[in-house]
C-alpha cells in the first residue's frame, strides 16, 4: 500500500482549486478528472498526463463542488452562487441548471445507481434530492434541530449547517456532515432521518462510505481527526489522528483498504485501515489540499489505481496507488 | 644488678642504691643526695644515664621508671635537680644541668603529645618550652637542647620552626654535629610530614649510615617513606629489617598487611588480614591493628565487629590520628547503616581528632556527605573544599561540590566545577549527568551533549542507562524540535510494556457508543478488558513521567489518538495524575469538545481543587462557552490558589477585563476606561513579576493601542514578535496580527496579515482573511477583495456576514467600473474621432468599453443574488442583519443595474456609430482590408448578441427581485430610494469619494481602536452627502464593522445604544424626512460597531495562551 507521485500540474487553474472528482470511463474514452476552482471554471483533464481537455465557464463566484454520474456521461458542478449546473461531459452542453433557494449548495454526490443527485443544502439544514431523469426536486431531507437549540442566539458557526453528503454503496443510506460536527444518517427509501453520529465538534467537510462495507463510514473534520463509524450501529469504531490542521477531504480506495485525506496542513496522507495509522504523507502541495479522489476502477484495460489531489496552490497532483 | 653509688661527702664511702630497689619514696634518695652533696651527674644518673639522645633516654631509662610506675618520683627527682638551689650549688656544672632540664623538657613534650585535652596539652607544652629555654640560657649552643626543642615543635605541629631548630644543630660545624642522628631523624620527620618523602628518605639513609646500629625506628621511617613513594616491595623489606631488629610487631604487622592491601592482590589481602590477625593475637590492644581489622570488617559488611573493634581501639589509643581513624571507622559503619545522626557525630569527632585535613582527609568527606544529607550545604561545602585542597583532582569531590553549588543556586560555580570534573575524568558518566542537568536551564544544546556522552559512557560500560537520563535526553530533543530522535529515546526509555501495543497500533481504542455519555466507564472498561484478555496492563511508577512525555510528543506530532490512550493509561493506573487530565482536557478543547473538556477538568479538580492549572483552564473554557461571570470567578480562584504568583491567571483576568471593556453593552466610556485601566494594571503586574512574559507584554501593548499610543505599542509588538520567533512551544500569531493592526490603523496597508495567515493558521483563519479583504477594500482592489472574501466563505460556509461583505464588495466594484466605463466611453469617442484610421485600436477600445460593462452586470447580478439570498436566509436563521438594510442594498444594486442598462445602451449606440464610421473608413480604405473587415464585423456581431443576451438576463433578474421584494414588502412599506436619478448619483461621487477617502479611513481606524471618544464629531463631514452615496458609504463601513463580527446577533441588543447615537446626529444635521429614514438605517449600521469592538483581533490572544505548565514534565 503506497502512493507514488506521477505528475504534478502547476497552475492548472488561475485560482485555488476547490473541488475534484473522477468521471468514470465510458466505452469511448477513459476516466477523466474533473476539477472546479475559485476562478469560476470547471476543467476536465486526461490522465495520466493531466492534459487539459476542456474548460467549462458559466459559473459565478467560486466552484465549490463537482460530481460525476456513475455512467460517466453527465456531471454536475456547483458554485458559491448556489447554482448547480448539470452538463454533458463530452459535449459540455448544459443539461439543466438546478436551484432551490434559499438553500445554498455545498458538496454533492450521485447515488450509486445514478438516479438521484444529493446536494448538501448548507443553511437550509437539509439535503436536496434531484431526480436525474426529470431534474426535478424529489425530496428534501431535513436534519432535525436538536431540541433546545432553536434559539436564535445559536452562533452562526455552530449550527447544523449541512456541508457534505455521502451515499452508502448500496444506495439505501445517505449521510451528511454539518458545521457543528454531527453526522446525520437518512433512510433514503423512506426519506426518513435515522440518527446522529457524534464525536466531532468541528465542521465535517467530507465523508465517505467504505465501498466494501455499507455500514462503515469515514468522516473528516476540522478537528484534525478522521473518524470511522459504524453508521448503522451508531458507534464510533475508531479515530485516526495525524494531520496538523483541518482535514478537508477524504476518499476511500476502491479496494476499501485505505483512505486518502487532504488537509489544511498542505499534506495528503494515506491511511492503512488495518493499522489505523498514516502510512504515507505526501507534502508536494504548498497550500491547503481541498480535495482528494481515487479513480474508480473500470475502463479499458486500466487496472492501475490513481489518486488525484487539488489544492489552493492551483496545482493538481496525480499519484499511483498500489 | 645495676646499682648506683652515691659518694658520701668527705669520705670514700659510697651509698649504694640499687636500681631495682629504688626507694618507694623518691624523697629518700633526694635526702641522700642532698645530704651528701653529690656531684650533679649523680643526680642525673639516678634518672638518666648519659644518653646520646632524648629518644634514647625514653627508650631506656624513662621507660624503666615508667614501667615501674614511678613517673612521679622521676619527675620529683629531676625537678629537684633543676631547682634554683641546685643552680646555685652547681653553678659551674653546665652540661649536667642542661641534661636535667632537657630531660624534663622531653618529659613534658611527651606528656603534651599524648595528652588529649587541649588545655592540659598546652600546659605541658608550655612547661616543656620553659625547661628548654632554661637549658638554652645555660648554653645557647648545646645541640641536645635544640633537638629537644625541635621535637617539641614537631609535637606541636609547628613544622617550620621544628625544621629550623634541627637545622641549627645540623649546621653547627663544631663537632660532628653535621651527622647528629637525632637531628637528622627530626628533620626527616619534618620532611616526611611535609610530604617530601624522597628528601626524608635521604635523611633517614644518612642517619643509618652514620649510626648503623640505630634503633629500628630509623628503618621504620625508611619503610614509611618508601611506602608513601609507592615502592611497596622496598617498604616491606625495610619493615622486615626493622622487625628483625626490634619486635615491634604491633606496629609493623599492620603496616605490612596494609601494604599488601595496597598491592591490590586478593590473596595478598588475605595474607595481610592473616598477619593483621596475628598481630591482633600478639597484642590485642594495638589500636592500629584494631582499626585495620575494623576496616576490613567494614568492607565485608560485619558492622557489629567494626563497632566493637573500633571501640576497643578508641579505648586503648590516645594518639589523635589513631583515634581519628577509629572514629572514622565507627562513623562509616553508622553511615552505611543509614544512621546519619551517629555517623555525623563520629565524623565530627574524627575530624576534631586529626585537625589537619592533610593527615587524614576521609572523615571530612564523610562529614561533608552527612551534612549534605542534613541539608547543611555551607558546612558541607567547606568540608568538601578541605578534601579538595588535599586532592584537587578528585572527581567525586568535585562532583559533590558542584552539586552543592547547584543547591545553593550558584550555577556559574557549579558549572565550572563540574566542567573541571568532566575534564579530569572524561569517562565519568555521573559527572556528565550532573553537568547536563545543570545545563538544562541555560544551554539545552550543551546539556543534550552532556547527557548523550553520559549515555554513551554508561552503555559502553555495559551498565543500564537510567530511565531518567533517557527521559531527559528525549525531552531535550523534543524541545529542540528533533521529534524523531525524541521518539526513539522515549521508546528506549520505556522499554517493553503494554504501551508498545498502543504505540504500534496493534491495540486500538475501543469503539465508542455515539452517545458517549459514560466516558470514564468506557475507558476503565477498555483497560479491564485488556487485562481480562491476558494483556497485563502495568505501568511502573518510574515510567509514568516518560510515558507522559511521550504522549506529549505524540500530541506535538498531531497523533492525538495515541496520546489520548497513553494519558488514559496513566490515569487508569494513577488516577491522581492531574497533568494527564489536563492534557486530555486540552485535546478535547482543541477539538471543540467543550463539554468533555469541562468534565475532565472537573475530574482533575476532584484530585486537587486548588490546582491552578486546572482552574485556569476551566476559566478559559467558561469564557469560551460565554460564561463570563463564572470565568472571572474561576480565574480569581486560580490566582488565589497560587497567591497571585501564577501569571497565567493574572493574565487571564487582564484579558477578561480587556474583553469586558470592549464588550460592555451600553458603551459607557467610563466603564470602558475602568476596565481598560484594570486590564493594564494586571498586565503590568505580571510584567513586574516576569519581565519577559510575552503575553503580558502583548496585552499591555494592546491596551496602549486602544488608547491610541500606536508607536509605543508597535515597538512592544515588534519586540514580542522577535522574541517569540524561534521557540517551538510559543507561537504568537496574535502579535503578528496586532502589529499588522497597528500598521493598518496608521494607514500603512501592509501585507502583514497575509504573512501571519501563512505562518500560523495554515490559511484556515477566516478572521485574518477578513482583515486581508479589508486591506484590499481600502486599497480599492475590488476583485482581490472579493476573492479573499470568497475564500473566507469557503472556509466558513455558515458565516453569512462574509456573504454580506462579499455582496458589498461586488456592489462597490460595479459602481466603480460603471463610473469608469462612462469615462472610457467618452474617451473612446474622442479616440475614435481623432484616430479614425486605426481600426485595430478602435476595436480594442471597444473591448475596453464593453468588457467592463459586461462584468459589471454579472457582478451586480451576483450581488443582488447574494443579498436576496441573505434576505431569504434571514427568515430561516437569525444572523444579525437588518432586513431593511439588505433591502436597501438590493434596491441600490438594482438601481445600478438600471444604470448599467443605460450604459449598455450607450455602448450599443456607440457601437452602431462605430460601425457606421468604420463602414466609411472601410469604403475609403482599400479592398485588401475587406477580409479583415469581415472578421471584425463578425466579431462585433457576436458581441452584440451576447450583450443582448445579457440584457435579457438582467431583465429576468429584475423581475426576480421584484418578486423577492414583494415578499419583504408585505411587512415593510415600499421604499422610495430606487428612484434616485442616476446622473445625480454619478456626478457627486468621484469627487466626494476622494474627499472622504481620508476621513473614512480615519473613522475605520477608530472603529478598530476606539479611543473612547464619541463618534459624533466624525460624522459632520458626511452630513451633507446625498443619500445614495451615504448608503453606499455606509455599506463601506459596514464591511469593516462586520469584519470581526463573529457574534453578529449582538446587533439587536445594541440597537438601543445605537439610537442614542443617531439622535445626536440628528441634532447635528438638518435632515429631510426622506433622509431621516435612511439615516436610521445608517446609524443602525453604525451601531454594529460595538459588536466589532467586543471582538477585536485580540480574542485570539487568549486562545493561544496555552498551558505552559503542563509541558515541562522533564
């Protein structure tokens, strides 16, 4: 289990890069890397050379999140102005523009089957679910406010502001992380809130289910820790510490044996889940690492594992994961 | 049968006195002598046969009397013989009288020598001196008198004078005095005592040559010299010969055995012991033999025998040095048994007996040790220094002296001594250890070197390296930031144990139920389970500190999980280890888990409810959870717990007052001043106690800055900044920010903020980003300002204030560009007129005109969107914005959009004209231009289309707003403000802004560093401004105001206070009714300023004032 630097693309955007995800391979092309930046553009890159394929404009204010449909045909990008733009990956044609005022848009993710796009709704304290066929809002999953904290004096920073979402690999559960560190688990089929997972007390900016075990959820928080939860059993299995500052993003490797994380401490770390310890620390970025993403398996003859990381330093780094 | 004949006067007869039958009463003989007027020599013969030397006299005659127990008689006879009558009677008989006097002198010298009581000793010596002086008066040059004097002086320890006396004899050339044996022996003795053994040996040899049949004592002297010179074999020969001459067993057996011992052969030692025992059997009361036997038994550990033997020795011996040895043995025995009181007593006795450290130095050492044990450092020091006089290179003594200097906190001297010790013996690990410990305070690097040398030495010697040493090395590495080395060292120190499985990640902390209500129970449970599973959970007490330090190291390496387990392990075994609670609490605090942190502190306080560190931390936590009064009480308690010596608590109270000054809801200038004064007083107090306390200096400087003394405060900040860099435990980003603040307040828009952002917060502090944005704003770098704000939003998504500020920045930007556009448009016309021919230029000019308009429109749309979002959001959350104000912004932006539309149209018109003109130009121009022309046209058309698209969007947008607005209007009467004429707006602006630029800055400065004045006077300049501008300007201020506003909700509370302000302003100006309304909105936004005040940059300060106390475990 190790990472080896393959390629680093300096000045891949004109400004800080805030979002990255892999667009799965289709029959006609291999997987592509999709990045979004403060410079209001979304760019597509061909691996392993990190060759710029296309630049999408049209967003105002910074692009905070990108998501790719499991089919690899369509993708979505969202910016601080709270618009979600859904577009065709290959033609860059806008398919739809989603907006659900007054809800903001933060992290988003397509469900494993590709029928629903879940969007973290920030201050609306909810997750918005969009049907990918009709592009209509199908459901709003609200995070219940803990009793007694409805008082307006609740400081703006510590609310249940929803920052991040993650689908379980079986598509039955949806987890969201919020500003005050609580994680909420929803039953998607019944559109019902199940329970909270506690342990973090600072914003949870990124979370991900294990691709091999639909119960296991990994969360990254500003408290510098990565937690491992049994999302069904409501218990915390473990915690991993090592980052010196906020953990901004994490992703689980396709084999489910490792987690990669990016942090404000400018490093990317690879965590061995058996040892529950960092086995490698990459410090090639010179500013906070806003996103890390493992390339999903599949595609024509591509077996090798790839990890991409993007940073405030405007660069993209690509690593070989083996 | 020896007898003495006393001649009867005037006859040939003689009275025969048999020596064996000396009359019991000496007076009988005296009577005979007196009656018969015996020649004087007979007087002497009775007591003394003519002897060669005084020594001889002792050996033969005196001993006879002594043996017969007739010393008194002897003395009586002699004294009679030296009485004034005799002097008269025998005035012409010189030599015999001298002999009698010398005999008496020698007698008293001897008495003095063996006497133990100092007073009587002195008396004897005085008498002896008198007799010798008398003898000298009879004949100055009589050598035997000088010899006697020399002996006396020797006995008194006056080596110099003794030597001089012997020298007089030896230098006397009259007879064969040059080889006067007693003088030679005396001189040899002097030299021996002075340690000039080889010279002494020479003299003994000479004496032997002159007088080959001299007594065994000469050979004894030779033997002793040889022994002292380390020639053991020859010494033994000399002793043997002495033995052959005279059976001085009791003296020589022990000496020989001692030599054997010195020769360091085990079997020899035993042989020596055998001899010693033989000697003991032969003469059970020889003190020396007893002492040596005792010595032997001391080493074999038979303390009972030691005591018995030495007590006997004490009883039989009257010689000072010998007694001293005996006492020493006794003392040593008690010392090793740990009976320091008795040991000290006997050491003292021993020291008293020998007087001179040169004779016997060991008891001084022992006494020093005991006194050290008693804590009597000064006496101890003086004793060790005496030892050092004798053995200036003795490492042990140097080390002890170094240690005492440390205790007496004379670090410099201690260092000097220990350095010397390590230099003398570079293989003495102990000395390096002490040196290292000493250096920790002053020079960590050198200390580390010393410790490492010690470790190396210990390892080389195969000894076990003490855990304390490793711990210290680890801590030093840690402090120097060499974390890897530190970790290795700690691991080595800890060795094998249950912690290894935690450290290596083999055992993880237990799964925690998400509710995590029973924290303590959980931890206990975990370790119990481990125990049940057969993993012994042991933690030896001597490893606790190291384990704690290791955990600290892990914390420093950000591995808080492992650190927590280690702390919990410590607590599992040692539930009273407060520091572990505190560290756990600190970890929880860093993770924002205030609840848990407070619980842990509670546990710590259960152990010791007056622990100042715990109390201080509790105070900080209470402050964090906004429990002001409680926090103040806690800090007070913490301060009391340490009698005000703990600067942290005082500092915290200072901070508390500072916040209170800025927080006070109704900004009473008086209250504010009181709090500030109090804060300053507290900071100063800390500074008096600890002149190098960064935090206090920082705090004092902040107060100074509050009061407007920027130059002084800047100086202080800069100094603190310099001092704080270069220490891994102290990080003071606050001081960087404060420096930047001061620069800012003074109008230098430095990039200091950016620096501190990078340096300290991993770019994660939105507050600093805000400061940065503010600088951009001031510098009218709108895009940078916007980007910075967007970054901040990205970091703190739920901070709506940031969005508001971003909206303002965008609005400002649009306004600015629109204005510029107008100008450019004009310029463009001119350009196009004057330079008709250059089509390229025109195209570029057109772009220059067009692009800004387009981006302006986009920006305005964003602004409107942001504001309207905020407006909607405000129905969902409370975030402290006045809806009316947002509305105003929306209105204004919309109005600007209108303006932009006009610009758009203007631009379009221009374009049209341009095209016509270009058309003309083209017609005039040649056909080769045609291709390019077509290109241009295509381009222009494309742009036009885009423009139209945009316009359409704008219109849609407006409709949107109207819709939104309708919602708000339901509660609020329609505003009139949007009917502002655009021209009016633009005319006054440029100029006014310039005019106001300085003023605004000044005012901002105030809002940042309020000087406690009312703001009224600052407003005058703004009174006559037209409303639109005011609003706008006001928004400009707003961004500043909101900057620090983390708790924006206070605005509501503060509204009341703000109204007072607005009243004052109303008095000052004469506003129209239209303006009035607006003014209220404006003044309300001024009211937000207090909320700025309470959360100045300084709040970061207290957070970073970590617990220095819990770090220094070493």
